[in-house]
């Protein structure tokens, strides 16, 4: 996964799927494209690139409660 692009890893969604991700703590959001598989840690659903994490203000915390919707 390229840390400089707005991408994410998801276990089941097809590569190329666009997802709108919202950080529940601060309301910031980002649109990312699935380009990888994962995460493989129990309880986690998405793994965002560093650029995407920066957009929603979760780089320093490392994890965040988010909601997401598949676009189109």
C-alpha cells in the first residue's frame, strides 16, 4: 500500500471499490479506494494509508472508531 495515496485495505471488498470513511470522534471524512487485503488484526475492518489517516485526524492515535459507506 502506498502511504501517500488515499487508499485502504479491506478483507472482502473488491479492489477499486471507493469507500467514504468518517472518523466518529471528530466528524472528518475521506474517500479512499480499496487496493489491498487486510487488516488481519481481530476487531479491525479497514487499514487506511497514512495519507488517508492524516485526512481524518487519526495519525497520532493509530486507530479510530469510524463508520464507512461504499460509494456507488
